C-alpha cells in the first residue's frame, strides 16, 4: 500500500505570515492581491502565490518559486493593511501525494480527512505526533502539503517512516 505514496521535501519556496491589521477584511486583502480569498481554513491561489488560512485574518503566504524581491513586493502591495513576517527559513514543507497520502495523515492527525469534508483547498492547523503542522490539500490527486517548523523536521520524517512501514 505504501508504494503508492510519494514524499517530497519542498525546497526553494518562500513563506510569510500575513496578519490583517485591525479593521481590514479578508476581501480587502484579496483585492490588493488580485485574488478571491476563501473564508475560513482554506487555501486560495493566484498565479505564483497561495494564501493558506490559518486563523481569522491570518494566513501563510506561500510562493513555490519566488523571485528575489518576493517579500518586498508583497510588502509593497499589502504592508499598509497587514503585518508580514518572513518564515521561509522557519519551515520545512513536505508534499505527500498519492492514494495512501490521506490514510497516512489520518494515522497522525485527529481531524477528518475524508474527501467529502477535506478536499482540494482545505486547510488544517493541527498536531501530528506532538508536532505542530499546517496541512493543506493542493490538488485532487490527492496531494497534501505539510508545513513543519524546521527544528521538528527530522522528528516528523521519523514519524513518516515508522507510519509508512505500518501501512
């Protein structure tokens, strides 16, 4: 069963925490970024940028292939309306793809990953093996992105290896 699973550690991405300033709505942030922001724990995409909803008025801005001026350009667009903090060096992102990816995540996170409730664009901020994780489903393959603080990446990888062996 585990042979249908692909695990990739993502590299070269940019990531920033975005927190809307008091009184600024999701729609205003979306308008500034020329994208429609989905309400709640959802991932909204536009060109080379995804906003991953992690809480009210709070997102992780993810750019898989950032230009060198990515953060200053983002700051110029929304800096008056939101606080931004570069998190690119703080996280490791694992991509889990294939038919058993959902089963693997269900073994670690206490949330419902059934496709009827957690489909493409869904986001969860949760814990896997006592490790904080931000998970979003990026497509219907299914592929899941799992962002882990860099200092916990080897522990998360160990959990992956042990859990895959039990599938």
